[in-house]
């Protein structure tokens, strides 16, 4: 037996034994279908930025699990989301990933039922009217849509559930000082990772893997090299109260300003950030299960997570910059994009490695270490989200 010093009050780490989720939750097709019906259909799911739907009559289609949606902007600029399904006999309406409608009607490619951009059914080509048929009864199926800080989220649960609850679950005010809506997209990274979507979030939630998987990141964020993400993950944190060593307190290594290859800012620094925000070097907001946003002093990264199958997950990361930065001739985009890309690639590989091992019939479940308290938080959210909508 090992003896442990009782951690000081305020310690974040786990002190009791917690199991991981059962292994089959990460590959079983029936369980995956259950998650799509519950979790992915009853939470706000991030799609894209509202700036991606530029101008009247622009549209984009998205798939969440088995559900296909169309988001469109009407002639007056209002954004709406609908199931991408015709009310006649259920044909898909928009077959492209994105585009611009030629008129202010959305016309089904099958038998040409036409809908106004607010979803009302306007035209139903037929030679003879049917008694009892009223177009007003057949608008497009609406999907709740919410814009938060220039980011678009949908909720497949319908209006009632959708109208309540914030889109970002943890500390969304952390980004108040970043002009998120005004930033401009400068780079996109996309990768299909052979892992279950929960494997991604678990890996995101801990830094036990950081020294082994992310040596370069540990150099920029020294506390990550100590297996933890914040000073209170150290049971002995009270002893370092007066230290300003980033390895003990968090923040970037001395001399580093941001997450870039050389640790330096290469474009405009975002004005109006607090001293603490500049010092921290990164501020995170998460909206489970579909997105996390990390804001640095010079840019913001939005990372979307989308399940493509029980063992397939799409990552889509977008770098957002002040417009000045991208217009500047000498801006070194590569320096800023290559560093997080390296980290994302390393994480993707780790997730695939984790996924492979989970198939062992001997491994019914695993166990969490003290530093994995954010995984425990993720499980608490997960069980609540899974159970709350069983009827659905
Ligand atoms: S299915 Fe759309 S018009 Fe017939
Ligand atoms: Fe990682």
C-alpha cells in the first residue's frame, strides 16, 4: 500500500475510484444509434459560422448522424434551419453541400413542390385539386437554430427543448473579450479519425498523455509536461502559492505569446484582452458534444467534432483572425497553423490507438487516474444526456 498526503482544499483531482464507460460503448452499432437519438438529437450541435452563409438565398446542408438538414438565409438576411426533406413524398431538397438558390423559392427536385424560405409551401404542381388538402398544413419541417457569437447551432429536439438552455456549457463568458463575430477565417483543417467521438473528448479532457504524445506542446505550455492542465490538479499546489513558474501555475513558457511554431505572435494582437487572458495564452469554451473553441491573443480556433459512424469521427478546425492580420503582406500563416495542426494530428493518432485497443474482449472497462477529473465530468454529462431522452 502507498500512503498519500491528503490534498489541500481546492484540489481538483479525483480521489475515489471511477470506471471508464463500458468498452462496447465505443464501437457497438446499436449503442451508437441510441446516442444519435438521444445525445446528438437533444443538444445544441455546432454547424458552421453564420458568415459561411453569405448573402440572401445562400444555403448549406449538414448531416448529424442519420439526419440531413439545410440551413438557409432568406432575402432579408434571416437564417433558418429545416430538415432537408420534402413534405410530399420525402425527397431530399438540396443535394449540394452548399450553394445559392436561384429564386426566393426552394423547389424540390422530384415533383417540384416549392417552398418559401420561411418554410411555407407555395406551389404543388398537379392537374386536379384534392379535397381536404391544404398547403398550409405542409410547411418544411423546422429545426431550431441559434446563433451564438457568430456560430450557428441547431437542436433536433424541436422548439420546446431548443428554446431553453445555452449553447456553450462551460464558461462561455470566457470569450467576451474576443471579437469572435468579426474575425475572419484564415485556415481550415479537416481530418477523419478512426475513433468513436467519445474517445476524442476523453483525450481532449486530460494531459496524462501530453509528455508522451505532445513534446512540442509541453515546451510551449510547461504545466502540460507535468501531466496536468491547471495548478489545482497538483495535490501539492498550496506549496507553490507564491510561485510564478508556468510549470507550476500554467500559462505559456516565458517569452512565448501564443500557440505558434516559435511561440510568437505573427499578426495583429487582439486588443482589449485582460492581462490574465494574455498571460494564460489560451482560453477554452466547450459545447458538448460538438465543438470546442480556444482563443489565443492573436487568433481563435474553432474545432468541430462530428460522428460519422461508431468508429469514425470528423474533425474540422478553423482558424479565425482579425481581418488586419490576413491582409498584412508579411503575415506568417504557416507558423500559426502548423503548430496546432501538429497537436491535432498527434491527438488523432492517439485516439486511433485508443480505439483499436478497446476491442479486446478482456477489457470490459478501464479506470481513471486522479488527473482525469475532466473525463469524470464528461461522463457525468454523458450519462445524464444519454438517460434524459431515452423515450426519444
Ligand atoms: S417528393 Fe418533393 S415534390 Fe414530390
Ligand atoms: Fe492531446
